[in-house]
């Protein structure tokens, strides 16, 4: 069975983000990019599935040459091969999903893993859109997965609990934290990854259905103030909570 | 300037990361150098004991007061200058090391000293000559200090620049900013030829700045430091490798140390930044949090080396060859592919010590941990000696640390008072053995107030008195950080 894992290359969550001069993009200067953290759960689950049932794990990524760093990491974790669907321009979720769906059809993958969301734009819809375009079943925000003879039993996180879903292949699974503990890239894996070539082809053309018109920083939090450090400050604190903060 | 005396506000200043707890009358929060001068002048007049406090991460009670007042350095936390062209930074004493690292690296520069605990103040790392995993290649904090502003216990100030004042033999002459001359007679002991933070740094013809670095605050208060920076390495290879047999791991480290120290600076030859060791008990401690640790692992080594696009493949091959010679498990070895992974490996190393702390807190027991180092050729014998002695006495322990520097932390976790007493005796014996092998009782944690007795194993009474005389010359009324390094009884005698 061919298993595809769709990987995005995103700013490290610890990076300090500033908005670029056009006001529509982030300024990438000095920002470290990493594999989208949720995609690491997706890669791990694909590798575990291959270890259990055999098959081949193929990494797919839409974007520029910079994405190769994250693709290499996925290969070093143990993926078999990778395709970079090249496009240097910005794509919305629909255009990304379209390009991925075309390639998934092309390679004939029956099982596709995504992270439940990319931590750059946080749209949380590329997996579902891809499944829709392909006509695959889809289970999102999965925290436990069992696949046997083409039957899938998945647990997904829902508000205040878990939902158990059964479906069948072909399917798209989007991974949530807790699904597994991603392995580190291994020394052997990185030696093997050096010898693997990343196939590059232009991403299929799909029209963006949305555009970013403006990026804004969240409002700066007002600094706190210390009214006092002992009991004598209590009356003033109560007054401020009543009159200024209006919470009591 | 704030002076706090309320118990709830000063209790954070009464202990450090050891379990040692002290008392004080109150804590000053100076904003600048002038405030510190004022406090010291006043204390010196009144013969009032002063203890200087960093961020409380020390392990030997160095900042724990035994009466008197405390000076907090929390508010002296400005980064005054970062000079990217000439590669230096000038900082106040209370700048947090972790924040400094981030700030420097964003500018493409690098500050090599990397104590495992990064939540410490830069001035304190100078006072303690702190070191870490990468000190194997880059050396300790001392190697990066170019200039210091020091306020003496008398309130006099002077600025010392590296290369400006050297001792004439064992006599050091200093002039304060107000023009007073001070003549210091240095002790004549020979320091161990290992990584060392036990006692004052003393050598014939030494640079004056080196006396203050590592003096644990006993000679003056550091208010401002100029630190040397280097270019940020293009990339760093970082691996955690597992071995079934601990001897293989130790032999691998010995092989990598030899290749690294004999490296003629060729970028495509093995040249480790650090070689950190974890024994099987350390790995067992970590297994719950790191399920990726292979089940068969009997030991692990974390190593790092600078690489670039050209050397990466060549060096990977060389490391794999060396690892294979020593039966490492290449299949399961972890490798970092980006900065984030590298941080995770650093956290893995830090997790050993924090897991021990969590465990002893949960079980309500006290740990006894070594900080000894021995010369490289003695290391295998010393390792066997220490592990055998603890095993024979059936005391629960783990051992990990900077094996590249022949410097390990063996932590004993005695479960009752009998075992605790036994562990104390064993600890004494481990220190004695290190000294017999011409090593040190403290390679990086310093002496503080808790390890003074072990310093006595290294230096004769005469040498300890010579150290006390240095202190007394600069602190005639004996007010500053009393109890650190030198026994107060000896201070009174000289």
C-alpha cells in the first residue's frame, strides 16, 4: 500500500514574528522554519503503519525549495521517497489541497496522513479539502488509529470527550497530538536520506479562492501594575477591580 | 533603593538549588553600581555581613546568607552594548544567560559557555567560572571574560581589563579607581590540570582578572562584564547514541576525545564540542518521559560538532565509522536535523538532573552528588572505582555528565539515614580518590558553603591560609560573602 504524508514547512512556534513591508506576509528574516509540529505525528503514524502492514511512505509538500529542509527531516525519520510540488507564490488552502490531490491520485496512495493543522495559517482544512477533491473518506483530529484489512477504527478528539469513528480505505487521516510519540531522525536514516533524491515537479495550477488583504499584530497587552505588596493595598485593589476593571 | 524585610518577600533569597537554607535581616534591590557602593560602604563601616545573590541556581549554598543582609542583582539586568563588528558584549551582572544566548544568536554571533542550567545570571557565571557540555572544546566562562567592573567590599571600585595587569611572580598590584594601591600576595599551590572550580585561580605571572573570575563573590561584587563573542557556527551536528554495553560507550568517548584534542583545526576531522555520558540508571530514569530510548540501551552518549554543507557528509561518515568500531547502535541513534531538535537534545541532558530532583522531592530523600574530575588518563580507573564502591554498598545511584572532560556527576539517592551517612562517607572517599589522582573535588559547581571540607583535601593548611590572606587583603573587615570557599575560622586566624 502506498501511504502519503503531506508536510508543510512553517515558522518555528518559538520564533518572533514580524509583519513584512507589504503588510500581507510575515517577514521571514531571522525566522527559523521547521516541520509543522502536527505533521510529525502524521509522519510517525505513517511509519508505524508501514512497519505493521508493509508498504511505502511518500512525503508530499507544496512550496519552494526551502521546504526541502523539512522533507529531508521526514526522510531521515524513515520515509521512503518524497515529491516537492514546486510553487514559489502564495497559495490558499484550496489551491494547496488541489495540488496535493492531483499528486496523490498520480502516485496511487490509498492512505493519506496530514497534521490536523499547520501552525502558520491555522486554517485546519487542507486535509478535509484534499479528501473531498479525491472522494476519499476522512477522519480528522485523530488521537488513536487502528487499520486492519482496509477497515479503519479511529478515535478523534471532540469538545469534552472522544468520538470513535469507523470507515474504510481510501482515506485521509489528520493527526492530533497524542496519536503517538514522534521518533527522532536517526543517524542511519540521515545517511540514507542523503542518498535519496527529492523529486521536483511544478504544483498543479489551482486558482486561489481567497487572498490575504492585511496582517495585523494582536493588541499589545497593557503592562500590569503593582498597587502594593501587603494588606494595606487591598482597599485600593477592590476599588480598581470595581471601578476600572469592572469585574466585581 | 528598595530594602525588603518581610518574610514572604525575602524567603526566595534564603536558599539556592541545594537544600541549604539560611537567614538574613533583609534584601536590598540596587538599581545601579552607585547603589551597591553605598550599601557596601555602609556595611563595611558597620561590620555587617553581605551576601550577594544571583538567580539561586547554585548547588553549594554560595548565595545563601548566614545572617546580615543580601544584595539582589535582579535589577542590574541591562545589556549595555553588543558590538557585532568587534564581537563583544557588555552586560550588567543580572542579565539572564538564556536570554543573552538568544539575543546574541539572533545577530549571528555565539557565546560559548553553556551551563546545563541556563536560568542563571551572567555575573554569577563569571563569579563561579561556570562551564557546560561545550566547554570540552570552547573552555569555561573564564576564556570569554575580557573586562570586569568590580566593587570591593570597602566600596572602592576598579575596572580590570584582560592583558593590562599581570602578577610579578606571585605578587599582584592593583590600583583602585580612587588611586589606592593594593598589593596581593598570591598562594603558590599548583592547580589541578583538569577542568576546575575549587578555590582561587592562582599562577605565577597570572592576569589580575583571573583572580576575580571563579572567586565566588568573595573578593568583590561584579557589576559589569565585557564578554568575548565568536561567530555562530554555520551548523552543528548533534547526536544521541545508544550502546548495549557501557564499556563500549566509555571507549567511544575516549576515542573521540583523542581525535578531538589531536585535531589540528581541520574542519573535516572529528572535533567534538562536547561528549556527554548517561549510564543505564540515568536512562531508566528518563524512559517514562522519553519512550524513544531503546529497550536494550545500557548507556548513551550525546555529542556535537560544528559542521557546514561541505563537511557534513564527510564528518557523518567519520563519526559512524568511530561509532561502529565501538559497537554503537547506529539504527536507533538520534540525530538533530534543525535547531529545534538540538534544543530537544539539550533538554534531554537537562532532564536527567531535573528527574533526579523530582524523584528525591517525591520520595522525600536527600541526594549526594559529585562534581569531581580527574586527568584524562586516570578516567577509566576512576570511573570503575566510583561505580564499584557505590554498587558494593547497595546505594541507589545514577551517573552522567561531561565525560569528555573526565568529569561526571554521580548522584547517590540514599533511602534512609543509615544509607545517607554511608553515602556521605562514600562521597568523601570519591573526593579523596579524585585528589589522589591529581584531580579536583569540584570541576564546575564551585565550593560555596557546602564543600569547604573537601577543599581541604586538595590544599594544605598553609595554602588555605594563603587564600584567606588574599581575601583579607581585599576585605579587611570580613563582610562579603563570608563562608564561601574559605572556612570563616581560617579567615579569622590570618
